[in-house]
């Protein structure tokens, strides 16, 4: 039972850490920009707070997967897209808060997608590989 619990908790911790890593990678150019909503907040504190959302979402999805038991391809694709969409939302929100709030931008979603594309796909694929490995270990595949 403890082993199954660890195999459930590890992807959630991995999600949390990968979200912080992806955010730092994608938003590195704006790490010193002042936040419009919190003048004393740095990028790391924003990412720590935002990282709870994809972790909670994926933990609920993984609980749903225990009940439904989809094939591995579906499991990995759903995990990747949920992560990528959360990362797009987080990066766009941080961009709006740190850059667009001080200026006029009309295409913040395009900029957010551009900031998220390479780090999101790279870390998303790495996450899926690690998740597949963890899932295979926990189910003796």
C-alpha cells in the first residue's frame, strides 16, 4: 500500500517541480521585472504559488485514471496537454503581470504561447517519459 501511495505522490511532486522549472526557463528574461500586483514579489514566489494548480489538477486526473484505467497513450497525452495548457496559462499570466501591465499589448496569448512553446514541449515530453516509467514500475509492466 505504501509503495502504491508513493507512486501516486511522486508524479504530483514531479509536476510541482517541473512547473517551477518550466516557469523559470520560459520567463527567465522577465525575472527582474517588477510585478504590477505585488511590488515585492519575485518570479520564484509567483511560480511556487502557481505550481499548486497543475499539481492539484493532475492529482485529480490521476485519481480519475484509477477509476477509468485508460490506455497508456491516452494517459500520457492527457497528462501532457493538461500540463502544457496550465503552463501556457501561468506563463501568460506572469507576462501580463510583469510586462504587459506596464505597457500596451494586444497579443498577450501569442506571446505567452511563444514563451511556453520550447520549454513546455521539452519539459512536457521529459515529464511524460518519467511518468510512463513511474507508472510502469508501479504496475509491474
